[in-house]
C-alpha cells in the first residue's frame, strides 16, 4: 500500500493520507460499520472507549480476512456530534500509531445510530496482500 499526500495541496488535518493505493494483485476487504458494543453486550459511555472497541473489532475482521491495520486503505467514521470527534480521533490515532503507510480517512457527523447510546461507528476498506 502507498499513501498519497500530494505536496501541491494542503496537508491532512490529522494522522491520515489524502488517498491510498493498493498493492498490485491485492484483493479488497470491506467491513460493515462497527459499533462500540463489547462482547459482553455493554456499551461504554465515552466515544474514545467505543471507538477503541470498534477498532478492536476491525482488527479481528481484518485478521479473519488475512489482513492487518497496515493494509487499511480507507477509514470511514461517523459520530453523532462534534463533541465526539476528539475521542474518535484519539482512538484512531492510537490504532494507527505503528502504521507507516497511512490510509485515507473521512469523518462525518450524523444524527444517530440504531441505539441512542452509540456515539461512533467505523468501517474500513483494506487490501488483502497477494500470497506469493
């Protein structure tokens, strides 16, 4: 994967790239939107804790498909209020801390999710590296 950050446009606001290109021969993996629902059915109060669960779920889905967070091409995230942006971004930046080729990323404010306690939902598109 290669991050795309053209020097002719303003740099990204945070830890992401303007675009990403998959490796030759890679397959594409997409996840459904993940909510901050723990395996025991609980939902933490903080957006950062919910986003951390979302990213842990995404790690499990990526592993099941033969990929890792280093293979993520795009992150789409949704929060229910501007007040939840900082918690989401902290969790995202921690999740990407060891990733060298950053994915593209979009964050959208939405009116709500299936249950009112959810404040964030995250989905990713990744490449599954070709087996050689």
